[in-house]
C-alpha cells in the first residue's frame, strides 16, 4: 500500500430500502449478497438503511451469517461474512435528518442527476485521494431512492454518461468498477 492509498478516503456502498419496510423478502437478500461481494472485492464498506432483517439477526456478523446461509453468491456468502468480520458492514434505520456523518459525504447514484449537484467519476476519485470518505447511495426498489431522500445527498453521480436507467445490481457493479478503475489510474 502506498502512502497515497493509506490516506485515501473510504467508500461505503449504501443500500436504501425502498421495497417493503416490514418484511424481509428475496430481493433484499439478493441485493445485499451481491453488494457485499462487490464491497469485499473492491475494498469498500457496506451500509444498509431501513432493511427489515429478522429480529434474530442483530449484529452485523449475525446478519451476514443469515444472508450467507441462504445464497450461492460470493462463494456462498463467505465474502460477505468476511466483510462483516472485518467491521466493514453496518445496518442503520431510515435516516431522519441525514445519514451518519462518519460514512462520508453522501453521493446519490441516479440516472436522473441534478445538474447543480452532478459529479464525475474523476471528481469522486479526486475527493477520495484527498482523504474525503464517500457514501455512495443506491435506492433498492422499483423507483430507487424516494424523492424526499434526494435532498439529503451532497452530490449526484450518473455512471453511464447517457442517463440510462440500470437495474440495481448492474448499477452497483458499474459504479464500483468505474470508480475502482479511476482510482487505479
């Protein structure tokens, strides 16, 4: 690890649950397992917001074990379990007035960015290389992040360059890959 990498800000993938807030469903399980795998592969953290995980799974390690026990994604969930064991996975309630500041500046990933808040992947990488941590927020559900949550972001990021709407896991992979590639240049 170089000196620049050691002072680099942290990236947290933030999943905002816009599906059913009361019942844990298969789409929840799939997106968490896939995001956990991406976070582990690209040296990022993972945070869940508003996910109705079963009451029996309280700690990050218990949640990871619950997900891992029911998936074949990411070496049958082993990557996600490792992420939790490293202290790189957290679960939070829905934010009232803002997201936890320790996660960094909030960047909404969206196919419809606000032109005044839009940033490029190069700008994100520059912030990270300057020591700024970032929370990359993804809306999980048919309509993404609810409209009332959008003002909580400091910046908007659109990964395709053409404002194409991507399925959530496709967007997660595209954003992680684009950012990783930019950071490695």
